[in-house]
C-alpha cells in the first residue's frame, strides 16, 4: 500500500470537487472537468445521490422560490440526482 503522506519535493494530488454542479448535463460535466484541469487539478469528484433517500416530499424549500421554482427539497434534489 502506498503512503498517503506528502513526500518532500513531491506535488500533492489535487482532486476538484464538482459535486452536482453538472446539473445532469454531460456537456456541463465535461466543461467542469476541463476547467478543473486548467486550474491544476489531477482529478475530479462527482457527487451522486438518490433524492428519495435524502429528502422527504414534505421538506420545505429553504431557497428563494422566485428564482428556483421547486416547491420542496425532494423536488429540487430529484432534478439533479443523475448524470446520464
């Protein structure tokens, strides 16, 4: 097993966190990967989840519903719980 500690004079391995900022778009995901590479990242990490496992359909919105029309947390999370 390789050591996870930084070695003297060795550059650390940088992982960019993309999360769900791809908004279910493979085109956006690819752009985010390229931007991370340009910024010096060695890899990117995407977040995945299933809306029904993390939010109730009764969970109220905590955002400005004039800008984001989703009525509850489940509805919002369901919009972004995949990357085709």
